[in-house]
């Protein structure tokens, strides 16, 4: 079971490409709601009898509500002590609030995933990842990394976003991440960028080829770069609402991180005696199981994000079963890259 726990929607940055938009409500989870979250997790763990329970802290910037993070971890560890469950925690942070006061907690407790968002070199990173006053955040993040994590980055994910504007620097930015000390680099395309075109897709392919050649030359078996991952797997059907839940600071439950805060996609509320709306969950599962008519002829259909993520389709095209053209083209670039190896 996976729980995406949104301890706050507030953020101390104003990144231009943030899919949550500029109109954040700055909600913070309270102790009262956190207790209801804990009760929900315990209840669902017993119902499902899952061997693994993953709680990943989200925001906004989750460390803005660090006290709730510590509280949830402490309570859940006590509740599941001695039971046959593997309890794991994760977090994605922009890195600006990492300090000597919380670094031990992060390193010891985030045993599922500890990700720092950084887009590569200063010029690229500061182009999008800014403070509300417009200033770049790179220098502060690297200072925090060097102060708290200099010899630990090989155990931490560097999470970077790129779009049609920054794709031409992808190789140099990934190389820079490695030079900072990251051994796991997850580079995610901005699927909401409407400026992707044939030329930028060709640049993406060329950058992937350069990244692959450089990575091979290092002979570093610990280095993992998502954009050149050669393991193509079937995506399967989204289990949002079945074994994956995202819970907002106010206790509303959603099937997916993309739609937290969108009323239409609420599948439950922790204040209710029966917190999950089974009828609504089933209706979404029916949609998630359907095939995209346009994708049926494609030989990569079973391995494509648009096949699995009907919510991403809806957000970008307005229809659950209409694939996102950007996703489709980026996926095809990846398959073309693999065919050249």
C-alpha cells in the first residue's frame, strides 16, 4: 500500500513549471488530521494485509510542516512495532530547508526514497526554480548539500525536470548532477509544456545518446539514470484508490498526485465513518482498465505512460482515453534510442 501524504500545500519557492500552479491554498495538516491519517493507514493495512506500507511525504514543500512528518513517523512506528509489516517512508524536498537539525531524521527515516529536486547546473536550475522574489535557489541548495550531505548523496535521488527549453542541456545537467555526488538521477520531462515539437524531440534523442556514451565511459555500476534506462516494462493498470492513496492536508483522499485538490477526483474523506467512496473508486477503475483507441495499433502500447495514466490524459487532453501527444512522442524517442544501442 502506498500513501502519498500531503502535509502541506504551501511552498517557499515559485517554480515556473510547477503543475500545481501558482494558486496554492497554503494548507497545512494538523495533528487532528494526522491522527485520522494514522487511523486510516492502520485500518487499510489490516483490510489489505499488505506486507509493505509506504508513506511518502509531499507538498508544496513538505519540510515546511516538519513537525507533522516527525509525528506521523513516530506514531506509525509505534503502531506497527512487532507486526508483520514493512513500514517505509519517503520524501521529495526542494532541499532549501535541509539543515543540521533535520538531516539525521531524513537520512535515518526516509528508507524508501529520499529525493532532492535539482535541475542540474546553476543556469538551468535557476531558470525555473526560483524564490517568490525571483531569485534563483541553486546556490542555497548546493550549500545545504555540501553542509549536510556531501558524503551521502550516493544514497539520495537527484530529481530533475526538463522541458523543451532546457532539453538541449540535458547531458551537461546530468553530468553536473553526477559531479555533485548523485548516483541516482531521475530526469522527468515536463509533459505540460506545450512547446515540445519535432525539433526538440530530436534534440532529446541526441542528448540521450550523449548521456549513454558518457555513462558507459565511467564504468560506474552504481550510477542509475532514468532517461536512459534500458529496462522496458509493462505499465499495468493504475491502482489509484485500490492500493494507492493521496491524502490532502484537510483529509480528502485522491487516487493520484496529479489531482490532489481537484474536487472532481475526491474518492474519500477522513472525516466520514466510511472514508472511501467505493462506488467512485470502482468507476475510476473501470476507466483505468480501458484501452486508448488511438494506442491500440502501437507496438509500445503496453509500456507507455499514456496507456496507464488516464488521469494525465484527462489533464492534458480533456479526455481519459485520448493520449497525451507529448508523452507519446517522448516514449517513441526512448524506443528509437533503444533501437540504436
